[in-house]
C-alpha cells in the first residue's frame, strides 16, 4: 500500500486502530528548534560511515567496523570533551524555541523535547518514525549518566510493543505508552511514545542522548499490533501549515521549524518533488534522484551525516580527484586537494553542493581527509544526510506529500 495516500484514507486507517486518537493542543501553530553547527575538525568520518550503514541495514565491511570500534574506544578512554548547552524551552501563544546540544565526534545534534513535563535531549531524525526514550524500565546500568523518563508518568498501551532492529543484529525493544509531547511551542497530548526495556550498546554508550524523535511517516513505525502516527503527523492538523523545514546552513546556527516556511532562509524559488513509494524506503521522505536513470530511491535524512550514493554516482564524482583512495574504511583524499562541486538532480531540481562541504573530516595522520560522498555498497538506496542540508534549505511538506529544496540564503 502507498504510504503517501490521501489524508482522509490515512485518517480512516488510524481510526480503525484499537487505540485512541491523538489530541493536539493548539499553541499558536508553529514552533522552532535551534541547533548549533559542529566544525569539521570535530567530525569522525569512519564512525559516521559505520553508523549510517548500520542504520539502513547495510553490513559494514569488517575493516570499517573494526576501525570505528577502535576509534570509539579511543574517544571514550580519552574522556573526549563535549559541549553541554543549557536547555531553554520557549512557550507563548505564537512560537517556541529550544537550544540544541551538539555532540562531538559523530556529528550528532540533540534538542530538548518535553515529554510528560520531563525534558529529554533527543536526536531529531527525519530518517526514522519511532519516538523512543531512555526510561526507568531499563536496567539500572543503562540509566546511568543521563536523564531518563519516569514511566509512572505515562499511560501504557496494554498489549503494544515496538522493536527497532539494527544492521549489526542488535535491537531496541520494549513497551508503548501515551503522554504529552512538546516541541518548542507545539504540544501534542496522547502521543505514542516507545519505552525500551533493552537498548543497543550503540545508544547506551552515548550518555548524552536520551532517545530519538523520528519525523518520518507512521508506516515506517515499528509499533505492534497497530502502527502509530509520528509527532509531526499528530501535530499537522494544528499547524499553520502542514510542513516543517530544516534550515541547517553550514557554518551557522541551524534550526527546524514546524508549521512555517521562512522565505528569508533561501534564495530563488523552492523546487518541489513528489514523494515516491519504494520498497527500500517505506514510510520515509523518499524521492527520485537523477530521474530517468537507474538511480536508487533517495532519502532526506537529518539523522545521518554523509551522502551514501550509488557506485556510478560515486565513481563519477571522485574520478577527477587526484590522489583519492577507496578502501573498506571509506574514500579519502589528500587534504590539500580542492574538491570540485557536486551537482545532482533531486526530482527536477539540480542541487549544487560545494566541494568545501564534501571535505568531511581528517581521516588520518598522513594528511588525508575523509570524503563526504561515500558508496552505499550497492544496497539500492541513496542517503542524503547533513552534507546535503548544509547546502540546501529543505521543506518537508506532509500536506502535499512532497519535499522542497532551495539554496540557503
């Protein structure tokens, strides 16, 4: 079934569920979450590539997996510094804003979200559809060093469970409940929240993150026996416009805005392309890249950092770059080489990503840098992470099932 059917059919399907409808508190119709950019000297390309591949069920080469583990251990043992910003939750009748907490080394960005009156720092992720949070149902050792949600504050959905599987075979699974979720000035009551009773080590090791706020579509949600709407889908009816935007320009503070398109944030005209149905990207913000070719479906994913693209696209970009190397740990190039711009069609719109944004991070001590464009290992999906968002203002239009792009102002 096409997950991007009319809103009336989606509503009918949801009403057929045994769970109650989600009520929305109207707080002015839009909200804003600010975030801070992390400089390229703080990034780790090997870890970012390993993480992105696992997210999409792509088994990383053993050499990459080993290198990522080694570097994670080195960071942990070195007590690498992180920046912790004070949480500021806005309100009022017109808008709300919160200040994001940038996480180092793996290009992770966290934003405070209020759930049941408790503030948690979550990863805002357009590449997933689950809202799961660390909570008091987890083993005590998994609660250490972070804020956890008190499950006594929620109303459990009896008989409902969820389970998110990762490419390395690990899982996050548990029970489901309902509570009020507030993002900036927009608040949804009765929102489905997922409360793990077990969490993958990849997440327990990151004590700064309290969970994930997925903003894709409910058809990608893992709740059983009936999938549940994401926060954005629940909030759409109350928003001034059924959209949210990602304004994540490189070198400046970025933001997500719900219900409003800031026309001063981009240049030219927004170019929209329709969402597509794809077996490899069910329920995600999927669209065509390089239409008319054999390119795999594309996904706009704020929860990842790199561009993971089809091999023919990757080869065409790197071929003229002198001294570049490609091995199981990723594509690197001499740091003194000026990378060319990258052009790709997103629907009918041609996006240009400057070469400077494709110099992702220093890869080693030999003067080689890590490329922002990497291979998807022939897995049939093109993932557009933060490297794209650094160059493009992006509109996620849930009302018309489309996605829009324009260069940053």
